C-alpha cells in the first residue's frame, strides 16, 4: 500500500462543479440532485449552512490541561494545540472549522484525515475528507467501517484509507447506527415547491406585457377579422411586450378600445407564503431561528439580542458539544495529547453581556472589586504601572457590611427615615438652622426627556397593534402574550431611562460637588423598566378587554387612543426617573463624604404638578428625610414599584433640600 502521504497526494487534483438546470421536469431536477448540488443551487440552504458554519468557526477552539477539579491550564505549546491552531499548510483554524461544519451540515457526515507532517508546527496535518469523496466503504462491523475508498481526482485514481487514520463526525440515522443522514434529505419536497414557484414567476414575467392591463373593444363595433386580430396582437406585443421598443409608454387606442389596468395577484399562488415556508423549513431542519438570517417585521432590538444569544446556547449547543467530544475522544489521542487534555469552544465573547452588565454581575458575585488597575490597563493595551497589581477596596466596602460596591443605598429603603449612616434627619428647629441657606436640587424631566420616552412608547404601541389586532380578528383567542410584551417594552425603555437618569444624576452631583456613577443604579433601572412596562401593558390589555365586551369592538381605535396618551405616560416615566436620579446623586454624595452634605440635613420635598389628584394636591410642600417615604408611601412621584393608583400618570416632582450645618 502506498504511504499515507502518497495516498494524500493522489487526491489533491482540482475538481470543478458545473451545476445547471437543463430542460426536463423540475421535480426530476430537484429530486435527482445530490446534497452538494442542492447546497450550490438552493439559496435558502446555502444561507443557513454558511451562517451556521461561520458562527461556529468564529468561536476560538482552545486546548486546556486539567490539573485538578477546579484548576486548568491553557495549553498553547503542545503538538495538539499547535495542530489545531494551524491544521494544515493551506487553512487557518477558522477556515478549517468552517469547512468541517459546512460539510457536516450538508452531508450529515465528514471525515478528518490525520497525516504526519514533519514540517507542520505540531508535526501533524489535518485534512477534511467530505463524504462526497467516499466511493466505497469496507465494513468491519455494522457500527463503523474498516476502511474507506476515497476518489476525488480527475485522474481517476483512488486511495484506500484505514479508519484508524480518520476521525469521523456524523449524524445518527435511526435504524442504521453505522450510517448517517443529511438534514437536506427531508427538504427535497419543499425545495421542489420553491423551484416550481420560481418557474411560474419567470413564465409570468416573460409572457406578460410591460403594462399590467388588458385591452377591450366595444361590443357594438365592427368585429375584427382573424387577420386583423392577429396583426394587432403581434404589433402590440412587439411594441409594448417584453423587450419592446415602446415598453412602458402609453399606447394610443382606436375604435373605442380601452385599457383597463389590473394588478397581478400572487395570493392564489401564495408566493410570499411559500418563500417564508421554505425558509422556515430549512431553518427548522438545522434548529435555527429564521429571524437570525432573514429579516422579520416583528423583530426588535431586544428580541434580536436574545435570539443571538440563544443561537449559541440552544441552537448550536448540541453541535458544539458533539464536536468537542469527538475531538477530545478521538482526535487528541491521535495527536499524542496526554490524559487530561481537552478542547473547548470559547463562548464567553458571544454570550457575555455589555460591560455594565458584566461589571454588575461580577461585583455582586465576588462582593468587592474584581480587577486591579494593571489588569484593566492590559485590556486597554496600556503598560502596567507601579503599584497597580493591588486591588483598591473603597472604605465603604467591607466584608459582612455592604453587599457589593454598586449597592450604594444598602438597605436604606428597608428603614424609612434614616440616611446611609443610620441617623435621623430631622431639623432641630433652632434659629440658625432656619436662617441657614438651603441648597435645592430639582428633579424634573425636560421636554427632550419626555419626547424620547414618548417616541419609544409610540413605536411600541404601533408594533404591538400590528401583532395583536390580526390575532383578535382571526379567532379572538390567545391574542395576548404578556411575557413577550413586558420584556420587549422593558428592553426598549431601559436604555432611554438610563440616559435620563445619567443626565439628571450628573447634574445633581455637580451641584453637590460629588461624582455620579450610573453603573451603580443599573439594578434598579432594570427593575424599574420592567415594572413600568408591566403597568403600561396591563393598562393596554384592560382597555382591549373592555372594548371586546362592546357590541362593535374596535381594537384599532384602542391603540389610536393609547398612542395619543403616549405623551402623558412618557412624562410620568421620565419624571419619576429624574426624581430618582437626584436622590441617588444625594445618596452617592453622602457615601463619598462630599463637603456639601457632611453635617447637613438632607431632605426631599414633594412638589405638586398641574391638575394633580386631590391626594397629591394635599402633599404639596411635604418634606421628609431623604430615605423616608412620603405620606402616600412613595419614595418619589411616579415611583415605578409603588401603588398604581398613586403612580400612574403622576406629573408631580421632587426637590432634594440640603440645609443646616
């Protein structure tokens, strides 16, 4: 038998595929195409396979050595690590993994031929052997072959490869444990319908005139002879038909003839539905959400973000696990990797959230600062500084005390009437305190804040209406998905509310001579966005339910009214966040020990808005300690977690008042 390298060289001659549709019935063409030909000619299959293979390939495949149950070391220098870093002399790791996954997704089976290569960094070369190259299989048992006869050369030569030199990746074929099954095999019928649909459309546009209309002659005019009718039809088609010299121009009619325009309807052919069904069928065969590849009218930023994360945790998770296990169990031993070595796809870059989300999670998990200055500088490609390897722990962060660095308020809200230092903030009433100048900081949203929230709500109501109204018109049941709408609106509101809090918080902190850190408020703003979204959606559902009880319900009118009230809802939401932000700025100033608040009395005052409800009218000028509740049980007007009867539509504001000292 030729050497392993000689057998490899026998298979390296170039091969060119020429796939064309040449006559014959479409069903015969599609049903007779093999997997690779379907991949090359069917755009939906090509889109899904390319997307999935690239998504897997962009994940770094790292090699580790486990030294203990909770200790592992990254391996960069072993033969296995170097081989996987550069599998052969013509492919990078990305290209190799992409090709491997693409072959696996198309055929349901792919082989890696492991060949010694003294010139390679790791001493080995990995070559992909597609299933399409396998001419014959020599079976050893029903579960695996003894050898493969591989033929992929225009010279006609073949090479027999012992199975021991190969690593196989394959799907499972029920009833045939040694076989495999291509995902494409179940799609042929659906693809046939797509080909027939395309054929129909081409025939329609090729046969139709450039003008979508029909010509009629009055019934009382002299009938045409056959020759006259033939001449007119030929003349019209030559001039205004496909490729005609007057295509698109307006014909001049005689003898009372009329042109009656009409629009070609694809409803009967269900063209759009067939395209969508074809895409969904292909996506379902590969367990991928179609909206990740093709645009969806109902897709939002929030849903697209969640879908992208679900791609790696749910869609690609099984395939990633299969690839890792096959490499660990069969490929690494062939590369001489010691026991305890394993590979793993690095999912952290794809599944981790934003910097703010990760910082909050890490701080909550470890209870203190988790990075040194030099570690941060290294991430920014900056050189280390002297003394930068020690963690800086703020004085107000102690073990057993504050839960985490971002928990500036601690348990303040559980102990109304106390500040962060546990002291009652009650003015003593002496003359010096009364005469002392007060520092007042307003917590009121401006027009720009209100308009930003209003734009979010208006867009959300319109999007929700497009989904809800058709479902009500269809059968009137299961038209409302509370979890979906609450999550989508919360995700839409949160970035705007964070921006408003950041603006007013920093303005207040500047007046106090302190620093406002928005990241410390992330947890509350997330909860506030969710609570606000839930209240708004509950209000919408209540209006729809009330409307459906009418004799002639009009859900479209309900949404029209909701859109008209978006400004009022927006003003309440923006105002509540502005009030929260100035109080948070005061809390942070107290924690920092800012001179403007040290030894001072820090309070907040309720300012009643126009056309206020009677209970709020009576509260005008009510002043309480910074961490205390107002008499209606709220920390600030429109508090998102308060009583709906007290918060909904509230346009009152607060002011932080600092006096005494």
